[in-house]
């Protein structure tokens, strides 16, 4: 018949600059595809060198080693009689391009450069690569001598072209080109291209897996034909977790897909496609045929190869399938766990050390490690030799075979309750029970001796002894006493992480895990260089609300009943003295001066909706009109932005965390903003005040218009997500920035500016009132606001 072809897409867990390992995984994917009957194999973006090489793309070595790797692939007998393309960087006429390189039987066919760069989110492609802008045009690329010597070719076409075999036609998009408003797959389909191939490096964000799938499906629906999408999976050396989810679509239906989360380094996905189905689908769309008849012709590179056979009548075409997406709770359980596994096995360390407070955040980090252990056991039991080799290497035990997640967790995870005189019995008990149910190796220590020693040094030098607020101390003393506890815990975490494997008669050290969530990072509700300063943080890109949902899911999924009491407990840092009856004096939300629900809303508006203070106020004054006046909304927005401004510097030392939330404040590459702000936002806050003056006379509170909760907003953001109502927000954070309410009690009217380690110390004079300035409507009056800002740094100097 000669009408059915079998094609393969590859999902690879590559590693930046690991040319040897990347080569082995590429060859394995080609071998598996060939053994399963495929005549064509494609793979992810920049698979030869790894996607996250970043500024190494400016080094000639990266291009040299990529060509050396390609030569090894081309010369391998595994690739004989198979059409193959790989992703790698290529420098053409002193310009670097992100390319697909196609070859057949040791002959290069085409180098196709990427035509649309991605520069949003975590991507910075234009820093290293240039988009090819010469549409429907190719140039001769002069091949390196080492390639020419083996292929007999001096040049190969470089540019925007397609490959024509004897039975079909193949064209390329690369990652961002699928998302681009002028995607190339439409033009290619009109020019008769039947297989559109995309090598991608798309990373995970919560609730976003459906976007890529919809794009693939819609591309093949509108253009007709087959769309082959190969994606990276795993951590290749950066903060993102590549999403997997490689897929093949045909005429608007997904017919094959790979998993989103897995420890498997190489996953090959096949589909058998009847080319006549493509042709029948396209010819039935009459308006498409009219446009195609006048469409420009793509340059075609001819390949003397038939992808189909003449005896394929008994081949069965791959039928459509239903894509089932993970819930956000499952994404949290699996994505960060897989990211931790990649980081652990590639770091050369022997496990993890986690300060376990018994609150939601640290409990989430511990539970994610337990989830990782479950994935390892499952992979080994299903015959994954690479995972077994890696876990034996990590544990320095060549005979070990994991068969129980809790037992493995005991060897990989050391948890430590770092108690003080301010710690409650309940948190100590919850931490101990959680460690027992997860299986971690658990220890308990007291930090009081270390804290008292440092205070003794301070007293020796100054003759003064700071006191907590409840003992008559001022706000500065109170905050210093809290922060010293937090920082002592960081120092102790690192000494125990370095020596606990020595104590247990094993070589190596442990990676210190952090447990600051994305909302607290946004607010700055953490002490700089405390336990937030870890080696890596599995939950740093996840909101408090989502973490509570995740723990509720894990409670039943992993049979960890103590998580129920952890979810129900009030969130507290436990850095201030308890009441006389042992009850809590301090809660996180009171300290922050805002709820976690409000924080999520601020975060999404700031990052996703690109709102400054005034725009955020305008949006929230409508959203919250049912139960807050414009003045109350204004006060909340101002308080958030003051806190954000004076704590932004903490993001410059933020522990690397797996990227998961699209409003992350991670300064390292995702959220590029200043870290030294004018904390009183005088011009912006004056704009809010002017608007409040206009709105207040006409404001009428209405109980029938209640402000939606953050869970309602999440549901509206993604209607497919199933949520369960939670009643509280939890965790013990090793920090205590003070709220404006608490400062009012001691009469403080200060705010930090620059590199300080507090929340806003703001009194009534800095509430946003303009006093004698008046209420001029002209925007130019704002230039005078700074003289009455009344916000001061610790020395008393106005900001």
C-alpha cells in the first residue's frame, strides 16, 4: 500500500553540558524507536548540549562539542536506514542559532534554525540566540572539517525549508514557534507539509499542562496533518522542571503521548499514521484548498527514502486517546519530587537534611521527599536499571534494592526539630509523628544554649540585654530576638547536614532543604539567612493555599494521618514566648498584617496582571467592594507594597526552588525587578489617595456582594480544578516581621529601607495621609509628597 508510516517522538531527561550522557540518551531513544518499528525519530529542543547551558552558548567549546556529539550519532549503525533529527546550537556566519539538524544514512539534509525566540517567564533565548528571519529561504552552511571528512559533504542547506521523502513531507517548528501569533505550521500545511515536527523545552507550572496539549491539538485541527511534539523532562541544571507531555496529534485528535512526571531518562512514544487520512481531511476543507492553491512554495530538500512500506495493509493506525490531566495536588506531589531526584543524583550528595517544624511548609517539603522515595521504589520494581544504579550510588551501597518507601526515606532524609523555650509541645509532637509516619531519620535538638551564648556576647560588649515585647522590650529588641533564633537554626542545619552521614557511617553529606513558600517570599515574611537559606527548596514556587490542598491529598494517598492535625493547626513562627498556659502568643497572619488568601491575590495581580500599586487598588476596590470600603482597600494595598518594597532584597539570596507558580517573586531569573525601592511609594500612593477621595462619598457597602475567597478565585482561574475548602493557613516560619498593628502598640513609626530584615515598621504618620499637602487633582503635586512621607530607616533618617 505504501500509505502508513510509524513515527517516534522522544522525551529525554538531559543535563546541560553533559555531552556524554546526552549522547547516550539520544542513541538509546533512536534504538528504542527503531526496535519498535519507527522509520523516523525526533527529539526535544537543544537535546545535544542541554537546554540550560545559558551563557555557555557564548563559548566556542559548546558548539565544538555539539558537532562532535552529532558526528557520533550520525556515524552510529543504530541510525542506519532511519530519518533522524536532533536539536543543537549552530553558529552560522558568526551568528548563533537554535537549530534542528536532520540527517539520513550519514548524510546531513537540513539545518533548520529557530525563527521565534522566547524571552518571557524563565526564558532568555535572545541573550544567546538570534531568530532566523529569512522566510522560505536557505543558504549554504559550510560544514566543519570533521563532519565533511566523514560525510563527503562540504555544505548543507541552512534556513527555512522542509524535507520531502518519497511518500510525504516534513516541516519544523521549534518550541516558541507553536506559541507565536504567526506560527509556521499554517504556512507549511498550505505548502503540502504533512508532518509538522516540534522539538521543545517547555517547563511545568501548576495548572498549565493543558495549554501545550490544546495548542498541539488545535494546530493539527486547523491545518490538518500530524503534529509531532517532543519535550524535555526533568531538571537539567536550573530551577525549572521540564514538563514532558510529548504528544502526537492527527487532524485535531491526540493519538499518542508521554507521561508528564517520571524518573525515566528516556521515553519513546510511537504512532502509526495513515497519510491518506491527512489528505482526505485537508481536501474536505474547501476554504483551505482555495488558500493553499495560492500559497507560497517552501524550498524542499529531497531525501531518497520511503518512510512507509508497500506491505503495510495489516498495520493498524493509532486511534485517538483521551488526555487525563493531573490535579494540582498531584502535580505538587510529583513535579518537585522528580526535580529533587534529578538534583540529588546529579549533585553527588547522599540525601537531604530538613529542619522540621511541624507546620504546613516544612511538612510539605518532607512529604515531597517521601513522594520521591515512592517514585524510586516504583521505578526499581518496574525494572528501571538507571534508577537502581543511581540510588545505589547515592547510598554507597552496591547491593541495596529499595522495596519500601518509608525505609528508603529513612536512608535519604534526616529531619530535625529545632526546639526552643518558645516552642509548643504540640508542634514537637506533630513533627515527631510526621517523621515516624513518613519514615525519616528524626532527631530533636534545643537551640537555647546557642541563643543564650550569642546574647551573652552581645551583653559583654554593650552591657545591655534585649527583651521580648511581652517582657517590656521595644519592637527592635523583639525582632532581633526572633531573628537570632532563625539564624541559629540555619547554622545548625548546615553543621548537621555535613556531619550526619558521618554519624551514620556513610560517606558524603546532605543537601539542606528549605521550606519557604511563594507567598511568604513575596511578602518577605522570612528572615534573611535563616532556614530559608538552604541548598534547594522544593516548595518555594508553591502557594500556601495549594500546599494545604496538597497535604490533604497526601494524608489519604500516602496514609499519613498526622497531616490532618498539621493542616488544622494555626500558622505560627513560635519565635516569641508562649503564654503562661502554654498557648500561642504569635500567629503568622497577624505578624504579616495580611492573610495568605490576600497574599495570593496580591501576587497574581502584581506579576500576572502587571499591576503597580494604583492598578492593583483599582482592581481590588471592585473585587472587594462588598465588604471593604475604598479606604480599607487602599490601606491593604499600601501595606502590601510597603512590605514588598523593604523586603525585596531577600529575593537576591532566595534559595533555588523548583518553579511552579506563575506569580513567583524569584529574583534570580523569573522576576527581574529592583531590590531597592522607595518604600513610601509617594507618587503611586498619592494616586490611590486621590481615587479614594473621589470614591468615598459614593461608596455604599453591600452585604450581597461579598468578596470572593482565594479558593473561589483559583476556581475561576481554572474551572477544571477540583478544590476542597480549607479552614486555616499554617506553618512555623523562622522569621517574624512585625505588622503595623503590632507596632502601633509600642508607638513605633519607622520603616526599613535598603538591606534590612524587617517588615514595615509603620505608624499612623505613614498611613498614606497627605496632611497639609492638600488634595490637588494635578498629578504634579505628587513630586512634593516625599517631604511628608514620614517613613524612616533605622537611624531615623527619612526615606
